[in-house]
C-alpha cells in the first residue's frame, strides 16, 4: 500500500542527494585542491564528471523507470550513489575522486526521474499531485540553498571528505522509507533502450567538455584540444543520424520542429550556463582571493537560490495570465544586471556587492525557468510531454557542464580576477540572449503553470 507522505519525504531527500552532488561540492573545491593538488582544469572535472553523467543519462533512465519500475531503479541508484560517495570520501588522489564523481553522476541520473515518477504515482488525484509537487519544489529549493551552507559547515568541522560521508546516512534513510511504504510504479512493455544514441551522445558531450577544459591550459591549436573537438563533432553528427533513423529514439527530433520549443530549450541551457559557471568561478574567487571560509562562501551563495525560490511561484502566475515573454525577458535582463554588478568586483570590494549580484542572478533564474518549462509543455505534442520535459532538463544540465568548462577555462588561462571578469562578461551575454529570445519568440499554445525544478 502506497503511503503518500513517506513517498514525498523519500522524493525530497533523494533530490537533496542529487543537489548536494553539485552545490555542496562547489564550496569544497579549494579544500580539495589543498589536500589532493591539481589545477583548475582538474577541479572542473570534479564538478563536470558528475554533471556529465547526469545530463547524458537522464532520458535513458526515465525510459528505464517505465520499463523496470521506478522503485527498482531508485533502489539501484541509491546503492550506486552510496558506493560513489564512499569512493569519493576515501579517494587518495584527484583521479580517483573524479572517477567516483562519474559513478555518482550515473546514480543521480537514475535517482531524479525515479523519485519524480514515484511521487506522481503515489498521488493519483490531480489536485493532490499538484499540491505534492508544489511541496516537493519548495523543499527542493530549500535544499539547494542549504547545500553550500551545510557543505561549508562540514568542511570546516571535519574536512572536505565529510561532504561525501554525509551522503551515506541520507541514502540509508531513503532506503528505509522506500522499504516501509513506497509502492512500485506500473511497468510498460519494454521497447528497448537507445544504446547507440546513448553512447554517441555521451561521447559527444564528454569530448566537447574535455576540449574546452583542455583549452584553458593548452590553447585551441594543440592536438589535445582539436582532436577531442573533432571527435565531439563526429559523435554529435552520429547522434543526430541515430535519433533520426532509430525505431525508438531517446530524443525524438520532431520536437525541434517548433522554433518556440527550440528557443525555450536554448534559453534553459543559457541560464544554467551562466549560473553554474559563475558558481564555479565565484567559489574560487571568494576562497582564494577574498580568503573566505567554505561556510562563509556557502552563506554568500545562499542569496541566489533564496531569491530564485521567492519569485518562482509569482513567475508561474504571471505566465498563466500574460504568457512567458514578460517574465523571461525581465529575468534575463535582471540576471544580466547582476553580472554587470559583478564586473565591478575587485580584490577588496565589499562582499555585499557579490551578495547583491547573486541575489539579482537568482531573481533572473527564478523568473525565467517556470515560463520556459511551461513553454516546453505547451509546445510538445500530448504524447511527448514527458520526453519534452526530460529534454529540457537535459538541455539545462548540458548548459551547466558547458558553463563550468568554458567559464572555468577563462579563469584557468590567466590571473583569477581577470578570468572572473571575462567569465562574468560571457555569462551576462548569455542572459541577454535569453532575454532577447524570450521577448521575440516565446508563445506557447497553453499557459499551464508548472513548478520547475533546477
């Protein structure tokens, strides 16, 4: 018998695990470098190894939940997450930590769609389901905000390894909840996983990420950069061919026949590009230039998710009344204003300037993501809403990977403060493009309010 409250608690805790894999680890980067060594490019892989697997496997893991049951996929993901967290906590060198992050990212890709599928199944009534998803989104926003703070507390008290050790009791807690009252979802006839598409997609994204990160130290002319870049192009072309001709493609290319859908997916990518990339470079700036502790850095970062959470529901209501153009355009402009403020930051600037800039970027993200999600759902055919939202989530995760890779490469290629200003300029440009795209093109057929998750 399903127990909806237990399922909600299990889903929220599962999402917290997924979030800590990025936000909590971000504030640990300087401590990891001090202990295990490595340059900025290696630290980029600590973040991107996780994000790469999460972005690459989301679509396939969602299909696996339909085929094998979301409860079974969740339990397997929990076991894999515990293994990856343990390996990360015990990592004797940076290479082992990066390898463990690949494992954690694979587990996270299983946990995210499984937790949402179980939550939906436990609340069959539309009204109750909408209420549960709203509670889930609110609790998730809190976990995003607390991630850097809790990470900072753990690092200061016990060291950076404690960030990964803390995952294990959370995994055990979710496993207990699942055993006590989370019901399995119905299984659909297996149609087979799109393995050729999956493999070519992972290779394309991984090779592009490697080339961008490598360019930060070796430039763009070397074989170590051009070779992976060529591989990324070839694998990307193969991915398109496989998805176009495959019997059961994980990404139906027909979705991209709508220009509005395309703009929404690109805009979501650009927002995450700016936010994730800035979190990476600002973590280094605050701790290595301003000499803040991990806890102080986490508290500074808190401004972004809290302001984003504060405007998410008003943005949804505005979208329902007036459509997505106004909130997306306003969000992009406000986020770009936050980036403009960061351009004034120096080695001795007041910390309040950074906090205010992060708050503006948070408002920008909170205004843009709900209407973009609504647009994706409104433009997708009714029988492809699930894959459309999964595609949008994957696009956003890919944006985060590219943000860490590209903006991190700018920091890695010279003085940290100069690199920060260059990265902020690029991030601000991405948000301005988002504002322009939203103002010109977004016009979905329906304005259903959707509470979007990061």
